[in-house]
C-alpha cells in the first residue's frame, strides 16, 4: 500500500509540468533569452518527444542561437514524423535552408511538395516565389547567397537573386515580404534604405514587416527621417529619436489591466495575453491603437489569448469594434508564429 501511495505521489508531484515548461519557454523566447528557452523546450521534449509546440519552440531557439544545422535536423524530423502543422513547419524549414544557402535543397523540397500535393492558397505564392528565387540564385555559378561586400556600389546590381528579392518584397504575401527583408538586410543600409522607405509608406504592406524594417534602421543607427504608414495612419519618424515601446503610456495602461485581471485568476493565460498585446503594439508602433480605448483593447487581448489557446470565446455580435480588434490580434499573432 505504501509503494502504491508513493507512486501516486510521484505522478502528481509536479502538476502540469509540461504546461509550465511551455509557458516559460515561450516567454523566454519572446524575451530573447534563447539559452533559457532552449533548456525549457528540451526538458519538455524529454517528457513528451512529440509535443508540437515544444518541438517548434526548440527549433526557433536553435535558429536564434545560430545553431542552424541542428534546427534543420529537428525540422526534418518533424516533417517526417508529422509533428505540428505541416505547412507551418515546412515554411520554417525552408527559411532555415535559405539561411544556410542550401538553395538546391529548397528547390528540391518545394518541387517534391508540388508534385505530391496541392499547397494551400495562403501559402502557394510564398512557396512559388521562394522557388523562383532559389532557382535564380542557383543559376549564378559561384554565388550561393546575397552577401554584403564593401566594394559593392550603392546602386544595387541587377543580379537575378537581387531582382528575385525585390519581387518578394513587392509581393502581397506577408511571408514573402518578411523573408525578403531578412535577406536584404545582409546588403547593408546604403543599398536597401531606398527600397525600405518605399515599403514603409505602402499601405498594402504588412505592419509587422514595417516594424522589422524600423528595428533594422534603428539598430544600424540610421540618422534619417522616414515616412511610415500603418493601419491607415501616416506620419514621419525620426529614426534616431525612436523611443522604446515600454515608454508608451497607452501600452502600459492596457498591460496593467491585463495583469490585474489575470495575474491571480489565470497566470497561464497571462503570459500569452501579454505577448499578444506586446506583439500587436510593436506591429503598430509608433502609432497607438484606434480607437484609443484601453478597456476595448484589454478585453480584445484576453479574448484573443483564449482563442489562440483553443478556447472558444463568446462576444457581443453587435460590438463590431471588439470583433474587429480580436480578429486583428489573432491574425497578427498567428503571422508571428509562422515567421
């Protein structure tokens, strides 16, 4: 009887340990504490090797730590064993191959997928453009990737790979835009600033990708005033004087409401809701949400976090503003999860 009791105690010793490891891992990943997130996901996968989010978190941690070959191997295993959403994992896998300059592998993988199955409409354009880009790079003998060269002129060369990246940047698909910016950043500010400036004022381009560009300009200490459009708002931004999001009063007010509501009642949901609100605020930055109603965005963020956790949310069907806010938060967070 004593042994049975001890065994039972061992089973419930750490309730919801996997959930706690996942939450801590995702929080560390968003906080850019990649060694810590890697440790959490490794512990999680030791207990549950097939855990989809744990495997994906591990891959993203490895990528951020520059351990691309390990990330590639993990993605390859996920695809073969059916772990996670196939096309989301495939997209990350292809992105890793591009970073490794394995363009022949990119072409081989995409062609195989095209032969065997029909790619979903929301992924098709990105895959086709990546296929075209990789083929053009391969055509350039001895030029495996776009690299920054101090001898290059400030006028962009008309090389096939550069042209393909420009086409991807001009795409209506946010995934293609994101991937193009990540590659173009290698060329250095002098070559890409004109393209990025045009991108920032294009109302059809994804706001999160525009934030990626702003971050790049800030990190490279670009002393320039640029125009930027997001969600129908247009303004001029002095890159050198861009303040940190944490100094934004409205962002902090909504964040406080979320913490006050969930810190004791549902700490698991709290971390997800805070991440959703931060990701949206970063995508919108330097603007504030419209309407600037802290209660509206607090409620929308909590609802969006529940939806992202797989829980159904009931909302007032007549409250158009709330529905619209929840929709934009959910769509943006899912975009971040795929990039």
